[in-house]
C-alpha cells in the first residue's frame, strides 16, 4: 500500500481550457506543441495513457491509437473532455492520483505527460508509476517546464531573480508549480527505467511582442526549425522528451486492466456503476462514464 504521498494539484472546477488556451492568446504554444507531438508520437498503437489529460486538448492528436485512457485528478476536467470527445469505447475517462495509478503493471504501449510534470512535488515518484504501467519498449513522451531557460538565465545574471537556473534542484515558483533542470529530468528518467531517444526544445518565440507582430504560421515554421536544437542544448521554457521503457515487464493477465490504488490488488473487475476491490473491499464509483479512483 502506498502512503505518505506528495500533495496534489487539482484543477477541479477550473475553466483552464477556456481561460488559458481558448481565450488566453495561446494559439502559438498550442500549435508548436502539436508539431512536437507529431514528430515524437508512434504512427500507431493499441493503448495510449494520457496523464494530465485535462479537458482533452491533445487527445485528438493520438489518432493512431486504438484506445486512449484519459487520466486527470479533476473530475470536472474529465467532464469537459467528455463533452469535447464524446462517450465511446475508444475513450476511457479516469479520475486518479498519478502517484497511485489504478492500472495493472505493463498495460500500456505508450504514454504522454504534457504540461503536467510541473505540478509534481515528487517528479521521480510520478515517473516511477508511469514506468510501472508501461510495457517493455513502450514509448513515453514527456514535456517539462525548463528552469534553465534563456529568460531565467538573463534574469539571474542581471540579479532580477534569486534562484539559480543552473542548479539541479527544482524551483517552486508558485504553489505546486515547478520548473526542472534538464539534467535532473534526464537522470530521473534513467533511474526509473527509461532511455531517451530524442529531445525537442519548444516555444522558442514565447515573447509577447513577437506573438503580436508575426503571423502564427511564421511563428510555427520558425519554432519547428529550432526544435531540433533540443539534441544540442535546452534553453526554452518547454522541453519535449521521447523515451522508451527499458528492462522487463510482467505479462498482463488476459482481460486485466484496473488495479486497486489503495492496496495494489490486481485485477479489479470492470463492473460499472461500481468497481470493488476483491482484497480490501474498497469501492470505486463510475458516474456518467467517468471512473473515480481518487482516495481522498
């Protein structure tokens, strides 16, 4: 059983999709992230795990996969995703804690975590959970907020910020909002059982004046050219990493899918409107097509 877990950042009741993405002037950021995903995603697959899925902004981009399992701690974010994507066999909506993922070991052949790691007070622990539920050789695409970005470096040199962008420890610039050093992230991935295949730097032109002066298509083309520099250095506020799960993973029992996040029992029968753990007896509701495995 997992205990003493880090605090959770919840977007319950938030209008993040509308306020930040649709009305917040983030068309450039959305477009260059879409480009990075196209460059890193496998052409096809069976089960995609989307961690921090939110309102489903990126979900349609995983069209090469047979099924996509959307995981978010916020039920209201998943409701927004369901309104956007609809209810079908292809999408599974799961409210859960990333530190206690409710899935059997080795279930997924791919996973993404975009704009999510920066809310992790214990990033390494979260990445360990991701590796647990992935098959051997599964692809994992991670985006993280980079503390060693050019703006932070200049501010540090000009003594306009106190924290050091070159030190390896995370910086918490707001409550449960962290920037990470690229070397630290690569180290955690290696420790957790991943080998890095490619790095892309993203959002090179995330400057208000440039976004106002240059057409969106020009911004995206330029950023697309610069993204390949991620193999040489990482100085942008956002970095995408494609890695692959290494080592061995136990074979998944036929039909096994869910596991109990409270006691780690596997498998739990998929019996909506309620799933019951056969070992500890804990009950997990399924309401309007959303599985709720949150323990708090």
